[in-house]
């Protein structure tokens, strides 16, 4: 096959590189007819599977059924950038305003623990997810970004990450050779993972505990005591919705969580000469301090997977067609890649894909359960779902079982947020927000001044911070 270079990827969509490189398992059975259970979970991604796993572990007598519209890991769980991060999925200031500062510090400490909990569970279940706990490096490439990095360091240490470290230019370049580096913020509390190896191993571990996982079973309605698909229904006293970025497709929930689009590319494997030039020996996850930020990892097979927003939102809360990604987004991602790594200008793109993540209007995650109706849900992870979904699974377990634990009092538990605006305001607002962030990034890069007032206004209007 001819070598692919520039912005012409060898594959586009097909759900994700992670799935195409590993291959699908044999399809599981789908729901046909009626079924009784103790707990029915809608959504076969990280949140639904971790919840099922922990419930079955806590009480093996429970009949736990998971309904997935396509196949386990079809959504963000099989498409994300592979960051198992301790970053909080929500606004610290909002959580603190409602529950006090110490509650947010407790949440941060629990997120740090959650990274280790996931790694320990993978080891105990014999799941090789290419996990390397190399930390996260957030690089600054101009004056404004460096000022935000210094401020972020103070904020991280104040809110519960005592291990956050400010790196100067040389220390940052010693980790990863990124063009125009000014310095970076480093935290050890993040691991690189292969998302599909994690979700596939988790699904198998849940099934070994007796969980019934039904695929190709798209849910059409959720109500107390009953979940319906086109081909049948499951009746259960506990109904948990774990649908994250696909929540808007359910009746009555179109404006609840916005399905924010995120896109990734993965390069062809890099040779030893390029890796010697780049470094990245610690397999840190990589981000930056831009407003329209990027995220990346060095994969286990020697590639760079890099993502960003691209087309941030589709009108009417629509989702993509199996990850298909438009040419403009591919060019934007390639520009970010070659700007940071000029030595990769002639390296080919092997695969591009997209997916959606759930964004509440106040940008705060929710882990909610109402014992009077038996209805619960978790999600709205604003891009930090790989680890947060594990905490959600443990939290829903404790809420369903009526346990009063340290995690059931964290600030995102039974958190209520307002709906997004109706269309076309929703679409116009998101497009304007990311246009403003991109404009702010360009101005900061050219001017060498501090954080753009455009970005500050966008933050305030969007409710992002």
C-alpha cells in the first residue's frame, strides 16, 4: 500500500482507530421480548459497565441487565483520547459555592484515588489496557499560556493536588520536544490507556460476575420500573441512565446535556529516529494551555494520537455517523500536530474519527438517584469521563444499595443543572464560543500579550468556568 502523507487519512470514521486496530468481538444477543431484572442500565459504555460491575460484586444475587444500542464501547468509551485523568469533571467554584471548599478538595482527592482504583481493577481482572501512569504534561507555548500555567499550578495545589509541578522550558523539553515551549504544568495523576482494551476488558469482567449485557438494543423510552426498546422491554425497580453524549436522543432530554463533538487523528507508526528527536519516553499524556485545547498520547505501538474540538456541535444535538470526520477538521488537527512537532510534517495520518461527550449547561457532572422512583443517572463529564465514569459506577452502586459513604456526599451527587437553550440559540452559542476561543488563541500567539479579553468574555457567557 502506498504511504499516506499530509492530511489524507488512510481511514476515516469506522467508529475509531482503537476499534479498527483491535477488531470487534462477536456480537452479543439483543433484547427480544420481556425481561425482569433488579437493575436495568441504559448504556454499555464505561459508566454503565462500571456500575453493573460494582453492583454485581457488592451483591451477586442482583439481576443486572445492561442495554446498549449498538455494541459495548461504541460511544465515547471506544473513541476517547485514552486519558485516565484525575481532573474534576465540573466547575470547582460552582461545587464549592453549593457545598463548601472542603467538599471540592475531597472530590479532587477521590479523583486521584480513582485513577489508581481503575489501574488496580484492571490488574485484578487481568485486563491489559496498555496502561502507563506517566502523568499529564500541559504545555505553554506563548506568554498568555504561560501566565495561565502559573495560575493553574497555584489553583491545582490549592484544590487538592499537592503533586502538581511547574516546569521551566528546559524541564518541559526534556520530557517532550514541542516547538515554542515556554514551560509546562505536570501532574503524576494521569495514565495513558487504550480505551477499547479497557472497555472490552471491563465488559467481560462484568459478565463474569453475572451481568447480562444485551447489544443492538436501542432504548426508546425510560420510565420508573420499565425500559422499552423496539423489540421488547425490561422491568426493574431500579432504572439507571448512563448514556452520556447520546442522552439528547432520548425522549424529553434533547436539551439536558449537549453532545459536544471531539475529533482525533492517529499517525502512522513513527520510527526510532523520530522518537529520539521527540522524546516522550515517559508516555505522559499531553495537553496544552490554549483555549481551544488539544490532547494527545504516545500509543503503545509507537504512534501519536491527537485530538481537539474540530466541529464542536451539530445542529439539533445530532451525532456523527460512526465517527466520520469532515476534511476541515482533519486539516485543523494536522495543523496542530505539525505546529507542535514540525518534524512530523511528512508523516502520514493513519486514521481520523470523531465522537460526542456530554456537556451540561453549567459544565458540572451529575451522579443522581431518586430512591422513591428508582430512577438514576450519571454523566455530563465534559471530556474527563474515563476515570470519572469509574467514580460514577461506585457512586451509583452505593446510592442504589442505600449506603452512606464518603463518595455519596461528594458535590456532584444529586446535582441539578438547568437545560440548554432551544435551537437555534444552542447551535449559535456553541459556534460563537469556539470561534471566540480560536480567535483568542490566534491573537495571543501573534501579540505576545496576556490572556485575551475575548476568551474571558467567552468563558463568562458560556458558563464554562
